[in-house]
């Protein structure tokens, strides 16, 4: 039963309940109903057998943090001419080849200094240059920092790693 992310809104003079979610195409969608009970039934029907797993609305998976960083921050910088497309492509490659395989869909709020240190150690064991290890780590640090800027987490644990 999904009960988080359910909140009341006023439509005209009527109070209805709304539920936010992201569709497969990563667009924000809503379900709404006149009561919590009816909305809960709609949610259960919508997500039945789809493997919808999100424990809390505040949860941010590493994959979501990466998408927000690339699709929002870097897209804006790219539009302003401050970031080259090749740089964005490098970041996507770093994520796809190194960050995602290590962290998978871990909630960024639960990543510890120890996790980050083990991640760096894992990178150093691979057949890549130290310069590339630094670039990958810096990209991961930027992803986390962007979540701090958006008030999703309190501090950037990567800043504690030398």
C-alpha cells in the first residue's frame, strides 16, 4: 500500500487528494480523487504488478540524482553555452560505466563516507588512469552537490574524501 506523496489540494471550491509520480518517460504525472480512500484504490490499481518501489517521497536514488543533474543543471549550462555536449557525454559515460554499476539504485541519503571511499578504491583497482578516476569522482561529487543545492540532502559526503 502506497500512502506517501498523497496530499490535499483545492480545485475550485472542492477539496481533492492528489498523488504525484513519474511515468516511464520520466514525466511528472498525477492521480487525484475526492477522498483518500478512492485515491488509494486508484494508486493500488495503477501500480499493481509494476514493481513500483519507493519507500518515502524524500527518497532520491542515485539514478534520479544523475538524471536531475544532467537534465536540469547541465542542460541549462549547455543552453547558456557554458558546457559542451562532449562534456555531458563524458559525464553520462562515467555514470553508465562506473557510478551506476557500483551504487545501482541506492538512496543517496544513505550513502556514507565509507561507501564513497570504497567506490574510489574500486575505481583505482580498475584499468583506468588516475586522471579519469578523479574525473569520475568529481562527477559523482557534483551529482551529490546538486542534491544538496536542491535541499534533498544536508551535506555532500564526498567533500570529506581526500
